[in-house]
């Protein structure tokens, strides 16, 4: 047997046509001489109706034995019926049980009352059978497809860089050390150094969608220990150019989800609004003014506290950039402003109080870069392989990292990042 239709592909107009549907027994209702089975597949649900006198003794008793979450294939006839969900049902001619499900189920996908997040994540494969949960990952997939489309259109080359690495990029405390034969190594926190090195090759515009690993101390609703980062780097470009690409990538993803995932948006029950094509821009100074005005104390030169982010997010709403950051708040590779080296050419893209992307124009000058590494208390010897690329013709360049999981939170309006990852890794969770 081969599936001829997904549930959502069948319409009442197909009345009388024979189809083969495959999926899981979502629910079963036996009412004496008639049994209703709701079959669930990726695209929705379809009602199988089995009146004893029509399907015959043998098929009727076979259907009667079915249990929740058994995997079945049904060959049957489409019957238009106004009383049935979606205006049709399927009268079975043959049924094959492809596999049975043990009972009781550790988590019932058909259950109306949602289980605790912990229980759901423990039984994620069952949790993922719920249309609402699947909708999140269909939207995530649409977003990734859209991001790739935009970046290919903008002339970016997709690359893959190593995840087993020798040095830190985003500060030393969040590293996962591992043993690499006789040496110490780390899981990559960011493709930062590699994507910059690629700017010395003439590839000009590169992007990578890959895992990043961070030993985050805190268990929060927006941090993972393994996240997916969408990274770009572009040569002969500055921070403004990188921001423009980010606007296109983010806006197009909103647009594609809006246009191609209407069903999933409805399943999630969210109000989905398209942003404007250009996002607001405020400077760090303006951001701290907003925070201070709302009674959140923040001194110039500090990174924004959680409280400050919340205050600023409340004022700004939707998507907005924060630019002109104090140089001391940003990593060593960030280009300082020529006129005022206390601020640098870095930006964050925020959605309300959530940072979804960080980027900057980078230092492309060898001496300045070495000096900056030292200023941050790091040893340039640990970065030799990276620094070499700056000696023999490195063009000016800029780029950003956009958290795919956080972006999915925004697109699906989830409060907890774990909802947007199939098998999240947090402080407590290493399985499944
Ligand atoms: P019978 O007289 O053959 O025993 P019945 O009277 O017990 O049948 P129905 O009236 O056919 O059963 O339906 C029983 C229940 O199923 C009712 O609550 C009805 O609303 C519901 N029902 C009937 N047909 C459909 C359908 N096609 N889709 C969904 N629900 C249905
Ligand atoms: P940054 O450290 O700000 O910048 O990371 C970029 C984006 O990645 C996402 N992100 C995370 N998401 C979930 N859990 C985490 N633990 C986590 N850490 C980061 C966020 C964040 O905005 N090299 C720079 C980027 C660049 O300048 O190109 C960097 O890594 O959405």
C-alpha cells in the first residue's frame, strides 16, 4: 500500500473516490453498531466511519480492536457528509494495522489538558504528535527555508565550519571543554573566527546555519546550551550593510511564514502581524535613557540588565535595533568608531525585550586586533591561526548571528525557548 492522500488533501467533492490514508488513531468511539475513528496524519485529521452493516462483520471487529495511537493504513471511499468534520468521512473497505501502541500512553497526544513541559519533553516524540506542537516546527522550517532563500538571493555562499575548536570567541566562561586526544578542546560557541577568516579568501559573502554550544550558567526561558545560529559575514561592507541584510532576512521570514503557514498560525491561535520592512533604530544612549526614565538604573558602559531590556522593550514594542554600543561591552573583534573609540560599530536586533541577533563591523587591521585581544585580557598566542588571516590582505567586513531558536519564539509567540527546539539541551536535560 502507498498513501494516496494526506487528510487535508481530501475534499467533499471527491465523494465516491477511493483513497488510502495512513496515520495514527487519534481517537476511537464505538457506539454499538457504528464506530468512529479519527485518523491523524501530518496535515490534519480525517474521520473514518464504520457502520457494522456496511463494512461487514470482519472489518468491523478489526476496527473495534484498535487503540489510541495505533498506526493504521485505511483504504476507503470518500463520502461527502455535512455532519462530519470538514464535510466528509471515509467508509473503510480495508484496514491494515501497521503497528500497535502500548498502553497506557506516557502522554496522550489527544488529551485536551496540556501536560507539564517536563513531561512533554521527556516524551517529546508523543508531544510532537500534537498539531499545536508540530505547527511550531513547521513554522521554524518555513523560517529556515526563507532565510536560505533570501541569503542565496543576496549572493551568499553557504558554508560549514568546525565545531571542535581550540579557542573561545564570546568570552571564556561559557565554554564546554572536551578532551581531544591528548589536548584540550572546546565545543564551538560561535563560527565567529572562521567566518571572519573566510573574508580573507575572496568568498565575500558567507552564511552558516549550525549549532553553537554555550555552558550557560542560568536556566532561563531564552537560553539553551545547544542553540542553532544563523551566521553571516560579508566583505567590503560595514555595520550598516549587515543591518540591511538582517532586515531583509527577518522581514522576508515573517512574510513567508505569514503567506505559507496560515494553517499553522491558526492552529497556534496567535495574532500574526507583519512588521514594517525597516526596523526602528535607537542608540545605546537612547536605550539607557528609556530605561532610566522608567526607573531602571543603568550606568553608561554596562551591558543592559534584564530589567533594562524589559523597560526598553515595553517602550519600543516589536522589532528594533540598538546601535552604538560602548566598546567595553562587546567582544574583541568589534570595530571601534573612528571618531569616538569608546563606542563601537555593533548592533543588537531586539524583539520587545528579547535579543534575537547581534552583529558588528569587525576589526580588519592586524595591529588593532592584537591590541584589542590584549585589552580584553586574552592571549594573542591562542589566536595565531585566526590572526594569520589578517596579515596578507583582509578586506573590511561585517556580520551577525541570529538565534534560530529565539527567532522561532518570536514567529510562533512562545514564551519558552524549549518549545521551539525538538530536543532542547538545558542545564538539567541531556536526554532525549
Ligand atoms: P444507529 O441507529 O445506527 O445505532 P445511532 O442513532 O446510535 O445509530 P447516530 O445517530 O448515527 O447513532 O450517531 C450517534 C452519535 O454520533 C450522535 O451523537 C451523532 O451526533 C454522532 N454522529 C453521527 N454521524 C456523525 C458523523 N458523520 N460525524 C460525526 N458524528 C456523527
Ligand atoms: P551572540 O553571542 O550575541 O553573538 O549570539 C548571537 C545570537 O545567538 C543567539 N544565542 C542563543 N540562543 C539561545 N541560547 C543561547 N545560549 C544563545 N546564545 C546566543 C541569540 C543571539 O542574539 N559572534 C557573535 C555574532 C556576530 O557578531 O556575528 C555572537 O555569537 O539570538
